[in-house]
């Protein structure tokens, strides 16, 4: 019994490990990394797909970094996020469940109690952030979804 508990605890800890999510071009449609396409001059749709277990905030930040990289490469000063959405759900980690059951079989009856755990051996589900950005030059317009491309690249780029 003691060995089973130790083995279950080891598997639970192993399940908590996450695969690295790197800032890189995606090798395919479901691969980890960024993909983008130009809708028209100064307008892009960017998707960043995280690895299993990647935090949603990291995935959103990497999509913004890609937008900043595209803006700088195309000679723009700022960009505005015109639309955004998240795909997938973050992993909530291991869970524990308790069940109780009983039955009556004529002259006999019984009660059962069970304890179970669940965990994902694959590192958890992945999330993807898709943003559509509009880029511009000159003074940056005011607004919460408008970013200075170079300043964002400096601040978020340090974490990559």
C-alpha cells in the first residue's frame, strides 16, 4: 500500500512538469510557436500556440512580441490590437475525488468508499492566442490596446 501511494505521488509530480514554450515560428498548424499572415499592408493576424501546460499569460505575451517584431520589421512605430481571442483551456492540475456507494442484495447489503486521483501525463492542454493588429507610424494613439512596438519588444522581450 505504501509503495502505491509513493508511486501515485511520483506520477502526480511528473504530470505537473510542463514542456517548454519557446518563441519560435510554428512548424505546422498545431505546433508550438507563432504563425502570422498579412491581411493587408499594416494589418496582420498573429497566432501563438503554447506547449502543453503553458500559462495563458505567457502565450498572450508572445503573440504581442510577435506583433511588435512585425511592426518594427515593416517600419511601423506602434500597433493596436483590433481583435483577440484565446483557444483552449489551461490545465488546472491534478484532482482528487471521493466516491461512496452502497447496495442491498436481499439478505446482504454493502457500502463501498473509493478514493481516486486524476492527472494528465501529457503535461496538460495547450492554449493559443490569436490577435489581429493594425500598425501605424508617428505618434501612438491613446488607448489600452495600443502599444509602442519598440518599448513592448524591450520589456517583454527580456522574458523570452
